[in-house]
């Protein structure tokens, strides 16, 4: 056997109150795609942060070798110099800079000491075409959606000619097509002998592209194995430490029984005036109390825009009527929406959902403050927070830990907890289980069903069709800003939905 490209040996990493990694050993061969999976908080990102020197030498125990030689990385630059490019779970782009500037950040081509803008844009264009990526190079990053930002990070890593590319949940926000492009890029790199560590909660992706897979559980390595020798149930049971049947992944459906007569939200003829797609076009629908309405569609179909308009979080102008409990309302700000007992778990938790430096308790009570306006009683507040930390099984050492210290999936659960604390009557969930592991996903599905049973009207956006089919009572499909399908969730197939989502099939609505 040749010397592995990367060896991480007996790695142990402690944070106050948590052992994130406990004697983990992990190896990657040159040219292999090595998947890394495990539940939220298992230690995946921490392992990667050690490799990328976000946690430098001396802050952990154990050894790191490249080509058999021990490495002591003191800074991120050291890791980069050794040929390691990491795309972290929380993106680190500079939002005021353009796409091209971000790609070459820190390694800008220079002429007489000054950044050579002309060459920068030319190089960037060349890089993109080499890998078949399309991105608006002159646009500021803050104008891009989260999926495109992810692609900018990928381009940035590619520009560094790394020997080992590390992707921490790269596809969480990508469209099907973008995922396909990414898979082609990895295959292209693999041919050149570049290795890749690929963290994902989407098991399908492991089977589609990886050579080997390592499973972490509670900071320990459970197994490293060839993907060809694995099955999905096998991986799941390694991750959660118990058998986990497919049926257990979605709550039992009580059918229409839960859905009440009372219409909680009615939308009539809603259109936006935006010049850029997606432009919402005469959208009409209603949601009843106790109902889970799934919103399906491809990325960019207008689902997020629709929810943002309803929640008062849309910056452009729009027309149409919105009725909450039969009363016409027009939410101009999220505060208006909260007052009307709406909640929104947004798809971009970093931008809209959390204050990363503030602690867990503070984040969970954030949305509540606006409408109770009472003097904050810290101990009553803590009690409520604890309730949600337990019921959502948020893995945190305490309520006073900054939210940035939580694993990605656990941060997402904090956002959910925050909105549940406002006791909304209408809850919008935009990709609420993105980045959440299989076990916790099932818990969130059960929770959504329970909330609906308590009478909440729920509008649920997800790009994962099994999930939409697994929990919705009714499904609406959007395509390029128009409603192209409506289904009572009874014998609907993924194909039916996909056809509407692609705009090639119309039901009679
Ligand atoms: N900077 C930090 N300070 C304190 N604790 C931390 C810090 N970073 C991570 N942890 C803790 O270490 C553990 C492992 O977290 P990590 O982010 O590695 O999980 P993960 O496997 O990437 O999970 P996810 O799938 O949710 O992204 C968690 O308990 C987390 O709360
Ligand atoms: Mg992580």
C-alpha cells in the first residue's frame, strides 16, 4: 500500500465541557473521494477545522501527516501551502466584494505591486470555463443567493490548485444541476490525482460519488469502509447507533383528519414586479389550520420569494391580497408578520436567523422580544429555552454558549426553537432540515406534524421530494414564479411533482 496523502492519527479535541473528537484516526489516499458522515455534532467539522488549521497545531492532541511527513500547521496559510483547500460549512465570503475578487482573495494577480484587475477577471473567467461553472463575476457576493455563494467558494478552492479539497456539506444549497456540475468537477480533479473529503448528510450522494466512507459518532470513528461494500441502512445504523427503519423517518400520516375547516391564510393573485427572475405571477392559494402545505419546485422557482413577501421580508414591490383569518393584512416588515402570529424559519440561517456571537438563550428569545415587550425575566426565559433544547434535542454544553460554537445542524435547531417560542399560528419553514442528520430530521418531521395537530398552519418548502411527500397534506408546485401544480398528497409520485417543477406538465388548477 502506498503512503496515504493524508493521515490524521489519534486526534483528540476538547472544548469547554465537550470532547468533540476522541482519539480519531482518519486517512485519505491520493485521488480518492472520501465521504465523511455522522449525526449533527458528531465532530465532522471539527476534524476538518483541524486539517485546515482553523484549530492550529497545539490546540489538539494527535498527529497530522501529509505524504507520511508530520505537519504542524500554525495558520490557515500553512495548510493552504501544504495543498489543502477547505470550504467550510459556514461560508466565509466578503459580501461587498465581487465574485471574481472573492475567488482570488489573498492571491490576487499583481502588477507593479498593485492588484491587476484586468488579469483577475480574465483568470477568473478562464477558471470558470475550465470547470464548466457559470457565475456573474462582476456581481457583489451579497446579491447572490446562498447556492451561488457556495459555488463561489468552490471556485475559490479550485483556484488554489489544491491536492486535497475538503467540502463541508457543499450541496446543502445547490440545485440538481449545480450538484451535477460539482460531481463532474470532482471527477475531473480525481483524474489529476486530487483527493477530496466530502461531508454530507445526503446518503444518496455518498453512493453516487464516493470511493470510501468514514462514519463518526460522538467524536469517535465508527468505521471506514469502501462505499461499494455499504448499504444505506448500514450507514444509518452506524451513524445513529441503532437500527433505523425507513418508515421511522416520517411521522405516521393521519390523512386529512388533522386539517381543520378554518382557513388560516389566503393569498389571492399575488405578483411581484421584480425585473429579475423569479417574478411571482398571480399566485393564489390557501392554507387551513392544522394543515401542512408543501411548496415544491426547483431552486429559483420563487418559493423563498413567496414566503418572504408573505412574511414582510421582501424588499421589492408586489400586488395582490393576503388574508389572515379572513382579515386583509399587508405585512411590511417581519415585525408586522410576527404581530400577526407568523413565524419564518429562513433558509439562510446565518443571514436572517441567528446572531452568531450571542448565546443560545439570547438567540432563542430574539423573535419573542418584539411582541411580548415585557421585562426580560432571565430565569423564566431559561426555563422556556431549556424546554426547547430538550424537545429539539439541541446538543449544547449550556444555554450561555455562543451559538457559533454549536455544530451546523444544532444551529438550525436553535432557529426552529426561536420561532416555536413565539407560539405562531402560521409557520413558514424554508428548507428547515437542511444540514440536519437523519435522526434529527425524523424528530423535526414529528415535531412539524405535532405542531399541525395543535392547529398551526404550516407552509413548508423543501428541495427534498421524499420529505415533501413524507409530511405534506397538500403540495403546491412552483415553476418560474407560477403555480404549475397542486396535489392532495395521496398516491402522488416524485415524478408527478418533478414534471410540474420543470414546467412540462399542468394539473387543472
Ligand atoms: N468553537 C467551539 N466551541 C465549543 N464547542 C464547539 C466548538 N466547535 C464545535 N464544538 C462542539 O463540538 C462538537 C462537534 O461539533 P462539529 O461542528 O464538529 O459537529 P458536526 O459533525 O460538524 O455536526 P453538523 O452535522 O451539525 O455540522 C459539538 O458538540 C459542538 O457543539
Ligand atoms: Mg458540521
